[in-house]
């Protein structure tokens, strides 16, 4: 009995060490690939484009009255994290397709999930930097910085996963834009419900993101913030699984 207990403990210890080593290895691989993606995006001029757009947005916000800055800043942040993020991720994947990078990449031991998360992390980093500048420099969202950052990060991840899934099926920019236009309509149409029934509309990702962005700190509650973040996390899981299934279907097992 004692011998069985010792063997069981040893088995669990070995399994734990293997799991720990695997997590460390996968995390190191993810960080390395994300670092490469950031450098690649920088060389391709992504950061320059975002810097120019941010400067234009800031000039616009500084010329507006302080009373309307939060609403305008929320719109700019939301359009930046969704529309531009989806456009850039599509351009990245299509470029890698043309250069046969994906075919070579998935021959290696690297996991598909590592590739997906690397793209999501690198593009979310840009979105977070730009959104922070738009929200904080003009002082439009200093009172709701935590909810704004949560909304930006989760919204950017969601639209990046969605863009990755759509781009895996497309071979040209026209095909990709057609796909994200349809996906965008499906995601944006529920915004109309936000003005009719704000609470019910929270089940949709775009509405949850809007609520976290535009609600002043004095009107926010812990329950509403947790609800909005939970909705976005759930939609992120759905979008991630969609991206994984589309890549498996259209690229890896094609």
C-alpha cells in the first residue's frame, strides 16, 4: 500500500515536471514568435501608419470640447481596435501565404495555437499603445482607464482571431475584404440594439466593448464591468476556436 502511494507520488511528480517544462517551452516559443512578429510589423511600416493615425486622432480630440471627447475617443478606439486590426491581420496572413511562409512554418514542431496567439498578441500590443494615447493624452478616459484597457485588449484579441479565421480562407485582398465586410456587418448590426435595450445588448461583443468604453467611472459598477469582461472573454473563446478550425481546414489539412 505504501509502495503504491510512493509510486503514485513519483508518477505525479514526473508528470508535473513534464507539464511544467512543456509550458515553459511553449511560452518561450510564443514570446520569440511574437517578438519576430512585432519586428516584422515595424519593418513593414505598421507602426508608422498607426503613429500617423494617432497624431491625426489626437489633433482632432484636442480641437473638440472636453464634454464630447470621451464619446469621440471611444468611437476612434473601437474603430482602431476592430477595423484596422482586422485589415492588418489579413494583410499579414496573405503576405505569408504568398511567400510560402505558412507552409514552411507548420512543418516545424510549432503549434498552430502558438502562431494564432503570436499574431493576436503582437497586433493587440499596437492597439493598446494607440488606444492608450487616444484615451489618456487628451484626458478623455483617465477616469475609466482600467475598463478602457480591458475593453481594448479583449476587443482587439476578438477581432484579430476573427480576422485570422477569415484570412485563412482568402487568397486575395478582395476575397478577404468581402469576408470581413460580412463579418463586420454581423458584429456591428447589434449596435442598434444598444440604443433600444442596453442591458440585453450586452450579450454581443461590440456592445459589451462599447459599454466598457463609454460608461463614466461614476456610473460603473463591479457587476457591470465583470459582466462586460465575461461576455468579451466568451466571444474571444468562440473566435479563437473559429480561427483554429479555419486554419486546420484551409491551410494545414488542405
